[in-house]
């Protein structure tokens, strides 16, 4: 929608400003939209210095190669966990997100405790 307006106004450069962890996805989506709309300008991206959290962001993407191995397995597990924890139909299907998150926390803690006790 915005690229359509920029195109109509004759703007040849669009600059996206986003958090460093979100910017690659913004640029990817804007590039796809630009191609679909026939936007002939250039789409650029720049990271902003603003962070809305003290936490380090984690971005989990599907593997980009067919031999993804552990990365493909991890992506599948994370996708399933996210659906259980945050899926829009979680409560409608009888799932209990808070219960899942508590159980997931216990599972992770049990592995973290094992690792620290063997070091």
C-alpha cells in the first residue's frame, strides 16, 4: 500500500527503519511487495538503535538447505511449541497455553541442570 503511494508520487527510494533483528524480515517482505507491485525504485533498510526489551531477540527460520538436519528438527519443534503456546486456536482446541509453558520451562530447566552438573 505504501509502495503504491510512493510509486504514484514518483519516489525512487524507500527507506525502512526497524530494529536490527526485525529488519531482515521487513526488507524481505518489502522486496516481495515491490516486485509484486512493479515498484521500480530502490528499497533500502537501516537498523534503528531503539530496543523495546532487554532480552536478546531470537529468530528461528526454517532451514535454507535440504540437508538442514538438526536445524530442520529444531525449527519443527519450535513451530509446534509456538503453536501450543501462542496459537490462536489454543484455547478453542482444549490446549492450555499456561500449562504448556510451565511444563516446557521444567523440561528446559531439567536439561540445563544436567548440563551444569556434568561440566
